[in-house]
């Protein structure tokens, strides 16, 4: 895999807004941060060595700062996408926000996780913009014929924070795939209200699938993507409260 020393220039081709910003009453605060997808040409015409099925990232070298990670959200023919949430004042998302079409960024690929094979029931939790990594991984899981169920639990503040809804609908055409939206700040038909808790995971995964009865626990694979704190909380819930085994049940291994 490439390193910072081998960062290469990738030309910025286009930008799509996924989530519109909502400004708060306080001029400094935004009630909803915007999300954009940026498309870049493959550096030097060479396909970036990113395996989006395994959550590899694009390291964006921020000028006069350091490289920051962005999941590759799509790999196309001669191009790739990253999808970022813009944080006002954010060092890297601010840099991405400042780019104009035709500009070049310096970037390199990083990753190395492997699929922990053998899972038939895949439980995935995306916290907010963590969906950028989770959805490509979910899509890849559905290419495995031994996978019987893929359940994606997407936790956001509101429905307005959700994007890629068309893509989710398209994936739902595969009856093995299911999405559960968990909204912390909004009541909405068809969505759960609240946060991801051990009780919610037990209901949506163990009870829904019959883990321990019709489904062997050894056949469950789990993944969560979000901030470090959110992923730590998820690990406590999954590997302590629900008693899954980290080594055996995680979907991607280092
Ligand atoms: C493996 C990995 C993969 C990742 N993939 C992605 C990805 O695909 N997409 C993505 O977007 N990120 C991703 N990230 C996170 C990304 O790397 C950066 O951490 C993120 O973009 C923030 O960096 P920043 O430099 O822009 O913000 P920072 O410089 O860290 O600052 C954030 C600023 O935003 C401010 N802020 C926060 N909320 C609000 C608000 N509501 N209103 C006003 N100001 C606010 C904060 O106070 C702070 O000043 C990933 C991280 C890792 C480790």
C-alpha cells in the first residue's frame, strides 16, 4: 500500500451535494452540516489501490498539515469518490471545501483489513457519515453467496442527515438486505427513535435473526463505523453486553 512519501496528484472533476446545510440561530453553529461527494481522476491514470470492500481509505494530504483519512465511497472507471461532511473551521474538510474543479489534491491509499470469512448474518452499524465506509462494504457482502442476511443500522440525528437513499432502495431489491434507520432527534414513521443501545442491537440482530437458536453465533459478523468514541461504545455493546467474541465475530480483521 502507498505511503505519504508516494502521494500522487489527483485532479478534482466534480462535486455533488448529498445533504444541504442548515444554519443554527447562533451564527457559529450549524444545525445540520452539509455532506458532499467529490470525484477525482485516478492519479496518473493509475487505479488507486483501495479495496472499498474492506474499508480502505484515501489519505488526503492537507497542505501544511497532515494526511487525513476519507473512505473511498465509490471506485469508478478512471475515477474515485470521497464523500465528506464539512465542518466549518475543519482543517481537512475545510480544505476539501475550498477546492475548485480542476484543482489537484495529493493523496495515497491506506488499508489492509481482511474479510473474516464464514459469516452468514452480517450486522452493520453506521454512525452518521460513517455510512460512506459501511455502504460499499455492505454492497460487497451481498456478492458472497453464503451471506444470508445483511442488516444495516444507520444512526443519524434526523432524516435530513440521510443520503444515498436511492442506493439503499436499489440494494433493498436484494431480499437479504435490510436497513433500519435510528434517529436521535426526530420521530418518523418507519424509523426507530433514539440511540443505538444494547437492547436495540439485541432486538434487531439476535432476536430478529434467532441467534443462538436458528442461527449459530459463530456465523454472525459485526462492524461499526463512526467516531472512535462511537465505535468503542459499539464494541462494548457487542462484545460485552451481547457477548459476541471480537476475534470470531468482527467482519473485518486487521
Ligand atoms: C478511517 C477513517 C475514515 C474516515 N472517513 C471519512 C469519510 O468518508 N467522510 C468524512 O466526512 N469523514 C471521514 N473521516 C473523518 C475525517 O478523517 C476527519 O476527521 C473529518 O473530516 C474532520 O476533520 P477536519 O480536519 O475537517 O475537522 P477538525 O479540524 O477536526 O475540526 C472540526 C471542527 O468542526 C466544528 N464543528 C463540529 N460540529 C459543528 C457544528 N454543528 N457547527 C459548527 N461547527 C462544528 C468543531 O468544533 C471543530 O472546530 C474518517 C476518519 C477515519 C479515521
